[in-house]
C-alpha cells in the first residue's frame, strides 16, 4: 500500500498579516524602562504638532523578505521612523510600512545585552536596516556612544564640549543629564517631559502670585503712609 503526501504549492502559502503584536521580552530593569519612556515622552512632546513620525520602544521590527513573523526580527529599545504616519502600532512590520526602517535607534545596554548590542545588532542595523544613526547608552554606568552611517559603514560621532552627540536625523543633541539620556535642542536647551513642563508652569504661576502679593503689600504700605501725611490715597 502506498501513502500519498500532499505537498503545498506556493499559492497555498499564507503570509501572516502585517498587524502583528510585538514579540519582545521585558526590559532589564526599572532604569531601562524609565529611560525608554523618557525618550519617547520627550520627543512626542517636542513634536506634538507633527504627524509625520513614529517613536516607540521595546517593540519588534519584523523585516523578513519572505514576510514571515518567525524569521528576521529585532526589537530596538528605542526607535524613530521619520516620514510615516503617527499612529499606535502593535509592532513595526517593514513590508506593511512601505519598506521603511528606523531612522534612529537607541539600545540600552546591560550586562546581558551589551555584547549583542555592540556586535550583532550593530551589524544588522548597519548592513540590513541601513539605519542612519545608532546610539547606545548604559543606564547603570552611563556609557554613551553614537554612530552615523557613512559610505555604508557606521562611523563614531564626535561629542561637543558638553559630551553631547548631534543627531542629524532628529536635529537634536543626545546627552547625559542627571544620569539620564536626554534630548537637547540645537541651542542647548533641555527638551522637557510633559511633567517637567507642568512643573515649570506651576513655578512660574507661583512666582507671579508672589510678585502680585508683594506689589499689593507695597501699595498698602504706601496708602497707610499717605494717610499718615494727611493725603487721601484715592486722590492721587
């Protein structure tokens, strides 16, 4: 007796949908999680009026030429894609995004990932993603470095006097401030978080209130002094 085994033809192969959930493991620590969130919040606040970018973190980038979720995927800790629609995504699926890869990637180093981030991932971002700028930062020991794609190879970026690195893609500096990786404008101003903006507004409001109170007290003292001199303050 013979057994016939059905063979699938190319027409029978069903590619997965592009709307795939991210398949990334948890971040190493609270420091890593907070750092990733900080970068996302600051950039989204700064570019709050823009609709032409996507910023996210610890999300899977699927880039299989065969459009298969089971092969060719990586999960940068922080990424920015320019010239795309600003909307929530479950993951970044290259074949559903016009073939676009991230313009900027930041990896957060740890003891267990540093070798991969500096080796294998760097090679993939350079040779396959062709990501123009790649940075890494260690939240524990504050190691910070950045690279720009020049002639198909990553070249180290030179720091300015403050130790910051310029991102041509973002038109911002990246630098360490109070043990965190932060963005700075071309003019050297710190890009704040929404919470920092709210705190600054509260401080300004309190300063205005104190100045108004001081002016009121000064006017009251002047009125008392004029009355002592026999002058009606309202007649002045």
